[in-house]
């Protein structure tokens, strides 16, 4: 007879407790879920749409375009020169936009 090694192993005495009710009693009845909530997950950490952000200051470091970069005239993303697919009237287009 072939043996299924992936099947759960039960002893002969365990066959009598295989009913659903018996398994629930063994596990202690209803199980409760534990939710881990961090401080950043609270309502204070979320920005709501339409919220007044006029008093907030945005701090971003702007890096000037490098010599080996260009701005696509279609999607306006800064790309590496190797991504140039077409140049028309002095405007450069990337491979994604032209693909």
C-alpha cells in the first residue's frame, strides 16, 4: 500500500475526535483575531481628501537635470539619454511614449 507523506498523521485513538464539534471543543471554541495597530495607522496619521493643507510646508530637494538626462515632451518624465526614441522639432520623446 502506498503511503501519502503529505497527509496529516493521526493515531488510532484520534479517530473518535475527528468530528467538527470535537475539533472546535479541542481548540477552545471561538478563536479571536489579534490586530496589531501602530501609532502611524491612527486617524491622525492619515490625510483626508479635501483637507486644508494651507499651513503645511513641503520640503523637497530639487536636483538639476544632468548632462545625460532629458525631459520627455510627451510624459514630462526625466529620462536617461539612452531612452530617447525620437527627436522632432527639438523636442525629445522617450521609448515608452513612442513604443
